[in-house]
């Protein structure tokens, strides 16, 4: 019985009227309800008496993928058996048994691709094998499987990650162009690359390739090697960046540009001024400037050596260009200020980075924004801005303010600001309101 379509109390009453009769053949009557969680609460209540006190010849089997939706009173009166998904090797074994029995010519690599695409479902794997057999006449190749499923070869995923290891930005973009020209589904590439990165992450943190991973024996050794070559921080950063491509795909967007941006940002971290990119770059600097354990634990050989101060390598501050600050000003820096104070962030929104000399940043306000400049110069507000700049750039920058020069100012513009204008500015800047005395 399909409980998804026969889920009402009338359907259950029909069963209840028939189950009391003895079986004509055999010892038991067995009723299997698929998608049992779809039954209404009234239907479960009508069935509950039979579940509590079933006749000796009656057995119920409730099948569900969402056990939590079944009423607790029903679950407490049943034995629960949780079926696990088959592993890749088990799926390949069944597919090979079917292929040999049906005299289908198919290599193990093709069966492995079919099994991986089934994601633990025997029915899906067998159905895919049946479609390929009909389409190819019984001689299936790896390319046939890739063409039908739109799947990505393991070699493509390993090669892309090797390019990330070597920071080969241009080669990675050219490789994506080649895949696109070959008709590769870039959306499927994003999802398969995310799965590959997950495998690398598991290997890095478990120090071994788990048996549960759906990979072939040949891919296991390559996973282990690549997990040692690709830093864990890079893997996590690339996963975060690819999540943007996944969101775009869900909204119907083209995944190509987000995928290319992800590869550029992870191979050239200096091109990204976001706070996540800054944390990633700082972590790489710390890893590159960590003193060796042997140096830290070596005892001084003489009194002179003992008295001499030890100079550990210090990470050089990150270089920041004016163009990068101008690009990140509204996208990253102002939001960081608004997290501390929304009015101050809106006040600083009137300014823009005009110059960067050494560690001194000059912010220029429009000539009509003298009031905003005076608010920004307040020591407390200036401290907020410097904290946000350090959070985004990793540099402790000093800040100077200046008013821009008026261009062809009219007499009306040169007129002194009226009291009404000041009040209106206070209301818009600080979300204030005027109180009646």
C-alpha cells in the first residue's frame, strides 16, 4: 500500500476490516505500507488498536525515510530496523554480477562511475546500467557513462586541485575554458569538486582515507597524496567560495563566473580584500614564518649566546594599495564600521579614500559635509574606523580627514547652513527626532 496516495482514515478502515480474516494461503498476512510518515494523524489513530493488539496471523511493515514524522506512540510499539546505504564496492559488485549475467561489456571504471552517481541506491544504479545498455547495444565505455550522467572524471578533479596547489591561476582558467568547450556541465563540476574537497578534508583530519568514501582503490592513494600537498586552510577557503556558486545555481544563475572567481581568489589571495581572505592570508603567513622546533629547543652553547637576544622571524605586514582600499571601502570596510555603529558607518559613507602615504590614509569628505567630518574626527569614532581598517587590511593605519574643494560653487551653495538643515541632518544621520518642550 502506498501511504503517500492512500493516507486517509477511510483507507485504514478498509484495511482494518480485512485484516481480521484468516489468510487463505500461508501462515501470515503481511501488509507493507510505503512512505508511512505520510499517513494522517487520524489514520494512525485508527490503526493504533491493531498495532497494539494484532491478531496472531497479522504483520505490519512500515517503510519510511523520515522516522521522526511517525507518531511516537506508533514507534514505541514497533521494532525499528535502520537500513544503511550500500558502499561503493558493494554497488560495483552487484553491477558486475548483473553485467556478467546479461553479457554486458563494461569496464570496472565505468561501473564505479555508475555506482558513484547512484549515491547508495541500488535501484538508481541498476536503472542507469539498463539505460546505458539500451543506448550502446551492450558495449559500455567510460565516455558513455560520462555523457549520460554529465559526471566529471576523477582526473579532472585531481588536476584542478593540483593547479590550486601550484597557484597556477592562468592554467586553471584555461582548463575551465577547455572543459566548457568540450560540453562539460560546469554546475555538475562544482558539485563534484565540492565532494572531492570534502574527501580531502576528511583525509586531512582523520590521517587516513575512510572506508566509507565512495572512491576506487586507485583514487585512494591519490587522495592521500593530494591531502598532504593541499593545505587544510586552502581546502576550507575553496569550499566557502564554491558555496557561492551553489547558491547562484539554485537561483538559476550560471556557475561559470563564481567558479572562476573562486579559483582566482584561492590561487591569488592578494586579489581579495574580504575579511575571510585576510584571515586566510594571515594563516598562510603564520605557517610560513613559524620557527623550526629544533631552533626553539636548542640550548645556548655559551654565556655569550645565552645573553644574546633571540630574534624570531616576524611576518612582514601585508601590503595594501590605495586601489584595494577604494575597492573595499563600501564593500567591506564600511560594513565593518556599521557592525560597531550604524550612524558612524553612514556618516563615513560620505567620504572616500583619497590618498595613502605609508601607513597614513587620507579620507576626503565633500565640501558640503563639514558636519560629517567633525563627527568622524571624534576620538571614539576614529578608533572604530581604525579597528575596522585593521580587521579588513591587517595594517594599523593612521587616518586623516580633509574637505574636498568645491568646483564652481554657486552663491546658493556658499550660503551658511541654516538651523533647519542642521536639524534635518541630525535626524537622518542619527535616526533622531525633535521633542516638543
